[in-house]
């Protein structure tokens, strides 16, 4: 009977949510916003995350509809250790894809992408 109780406890413990998984740096805000349309070319992309970042292992690429890069520099920390930004070339009207990858200070990697539009 003890073996069954121990096995049941181990099974339940393995199914319990792992608090460490919540430590991943998840995208919390983007400027321009995810899926938004902006009237004119933004000067930069600014991404905010839920955790502090390791800038040497984090990056942002911005690509136009033809797949050409339109970012004009290396991504760097913004005002806070949880913000990453990259300058942009002048964007013409169209749809752009932001592709990001980050490493949080606790060594968890996350990545993602989204689009935004310039113009009417």
C-alpha cells in the first residue's frame, strides 16, 4: 500500500505546474504594437519583456514583405533591462515582420514574431 501512495504522490508532483517555467522572458509590449497599423515610419522597434535580458544573446530583425531586412543596427537594451530596441531604416507603406529572440538573465530562451503595417 505504501508503494502505491508513494507512486501516486510522485505522479501528482510531476504533473504540478513548474514555477520555473514562468521565469521565461515573454513579450509584454511592443511599439509599434503587435498587429497594428501606424501612419508613418517608426524610427525604431521597442520590445518590453517580463524578465531582464542578456543583450549579447538577444536580437531583433525587421523584414519587409520581400524578406529584406529593414533594421539599421544591432539590437540594444532600451530604458530598462527588460527592454530591447533596434533602429529602423525609413519604411515605406506595407507590412513588416518583427522577428525576436531573447535570453533572460536566468538563461531561459524565448523567441517569436509578429507583424505591423505602415500606411493607411
